C-alpha cells in the first residue's frame, strides 16, 4: 500500500505527536488490520508517564484494539474483510516456554503496542496466526475489550477455577472491575473488594461485589467477618502498590493464594514471612496479559453478554485528542475505560 495513515506516536514521556506515515507493507504470513477502536490500558498510562518501557520510545502504543482485515499476505490463511481482534503476545513458538504454553516467559516475546507499534493508528500490521475472527453481530467497541477481559480470564484460570471460594480484589478500577465480573462468573462467594473511590465503589457493587470496603483499616475485619475468621481463599492485587500487596497477603487464609496482577514500580520488594508461608502453605502467583486460549475465551464471553461493558465503552476520544484522553484519565474515575475512535464506519 502506498497511501498514508495517521499514527499517534509517543515521542517521549507525556508527549504524543500525530504523524502521517506510510501504511505498513505486509510480508507473507502477516495481515493488515484497519483499526476501529483502541482502548487505553493501565499499562499504556505507565508507558505514557515513562515509568514502563521508556527505552522503547518513540512508539505507537495501544494493544486493546479491534478492527477489520483489509489485506492478507501470502500464506496468511486469513480472509480479507473479516472483523477481528488480535492476540498481542508474539512468542517464538519454538523455545522451552512456548512449547509448554507459557509464551509470556519466551525470551523473544514481543507484545504489539508495547514492544512494537500498536493500535493508536489507522492501520496495524500483525502476524496472521494472532488474528482471531470476531462475529459481525458484536460491536467494535465491545470487541476492543477482548484483550483486557483475556487478562482476567488468564488470572482466573491460573489461580484455579473453584466454586464458592472467598475472593478479595484490591482495586476496582478498570481491570479490578473485570476481575469482579470474572470471579462472579466462576462462582466465587463472597467477593470482597477494597476501593477508596466512591464512584468506582458503586460500580464494583453493581458488578457483583458482595462487599466494598473504602477504609483500608476496616478491610481485615470485614474479611474475617465474611469468612468465619479464616481469611480469603484468593486475593487479587490489581493496583500495583507494595503496601496493598502486603495487605492482600495478610488477608489470606492458611493455604490461600495471592495473585500478583497489578504492576508495581520496578525494583519493588514484598516482605514475606517465610516461616508462616511454609507452615500455612501460602502461595504467590504472578499473572500477566491474556495470551492464547484466554483471548478465545474472552471473545466468547463478551459476544454472549457475560460482561457488563457499559462503563467501559461510554468514554471516547478521537485520535487528534489522544493527549487529552490520557491527561484527563484520573479526573474521570467513573469512566472505567477510555477508547480512541479510529474508524467507527468499519
């Protein structure tokens, strides 16, 4: 293709430039996707402020996107014209970790929109095997939620699917709210949420939380009251703060699991009582992204209406206003997700 496209390039922390650049040429085994919508993720905000992946700049961020395949390279096996979402996680496919289905540990892993240019552009070039066809009956704004939903699906699967387990979710921002909805689907009971924002606390309750605690000093008392004094079976930290990880750790019952999901600052350390960990058989599990089958699960759940997406699709900005969209995120706590509209006519 010889035409030009718009791309929002993060040239340095907190500064986007709208660039007019050639549409990418695709190679055999690749496809070109015209982007309809692309959501702003918490990871994007860390890239934006320079606290994560600053060495990759300049970069076109954006990894929560949906769109339509407009060109397929040789041997791609992908039909042109289909609606699609993309698994952004590209492993080598050959190493020890990829062979075991643990591609997030692949030494060559690259993530679209994080390591290489992503979805805040009119078009994005992607490996064909990462493209997932989506039904035409589901809107592109909902389809753009597939990647973040895949992340919470991945956490749920990795932490073991067990009905009626007591779950604590710390943080009810965008991903925390999705964790609430996902845990409700798995049959968790009770679901206890820690959230200081009154707006997000209301949304957490509406999403299915049995209790929302706004005062951190009361959290452990509420956990004990709702679990007959035991503590929770599973705690999910979705903020990325060391103090909250420590709080989640204390809230566990003996034999409980802590799912480390929130991204803390690089070099953060968690104090662990090793003797207690051994004697009470606590476990700590990291969970990042939503690769592979998690994307397919997420797409099916979204297309069949298993998630309430209302608060995730209402806030929209154009690509021209992407800087404003990022700068005003913290002023809009009731907007659980902000999406950039690239082409609503697809």
